[in-house]
C-alpha cells in the first residue's frame, strides 16, 4: 500500500486517466473528488461489505427453503 500525505486542494494521479483530489478536511472527515472514466466502477468499501452480506444471507435463505421443500417432498 502506498501512503501519501495531501493537503486540501492537492491531488494525485493514478495512471493517465484517474485523478483524486482532496476537496475539504474537517476534524476526522476528508472529502475527496474523483475524476475517472465512466467505465471505472467507484464504490465505497462499506457498501461492498453490505452487498456481500446480503448475497450470503440470500443464499442461506435459499438453501433453507430448498431443504424445507425437499423435506415436504419426501413425506
């Protein structure tokens, strides 16, 4: 992992087509701006965590329903 220190108004470039700018810094929050091509997906990691938890829960529910269906079919 590369760790950089930036101040408000400064930015970094990733490759030729991604720029990350520090827009504002207040206490424990940093606002960033990202310029990237539309085909680059930008997602907050906490949303990915929730998405993965939802997928896991949906799969568990489906497995439970499949087992229940099999139980009643076997009666």
